[in-house]
C-alpha cells in the first residue's frame, strides 16, 4: 500500500528539475504524490468504508492539485509535459 524508499528515490531522480534536486521541486513532489494516490486508490477499492484513508487520499489529491496549479502558473509547457508524462488528465 505504501510507497517504498527505492520507488520514491527513483521517482525523484526521474522528475527532478536540476542535479541538486532531492525531491523538493514541485514536479518531483507531484510525481511522488501521484504514486501514493494510485496506491491508496487501489486500497480504497477493496476497503470502501475506511474513512481515515479516504480523508488522507483527499488531502493528497488537493495538495497535488495546488502543486499542479503552481507549476501551471510558472511555466505552462512544463505543466503540459508533466501531466502527459504522469498520465493525468488530457
């Protein structure tokens, strides 16, 4: 259900903006959140009455939404590339 350290570091390395990026950039945060959201969505399919996990899922979705809005404000082409690479929306 949870994301492993190795998977998280792979995502950060793949979506990092610069060489010194350790997961602090908005793009890498969105990538990690997307992976966590996908894992928790699978959990919710089997455990639909788990209200605590549902709340955590909603918080993660909203945090990702805010980060994506920030990326879109800063550079729309980066935003388009990121959502295409992650398989979100369009």
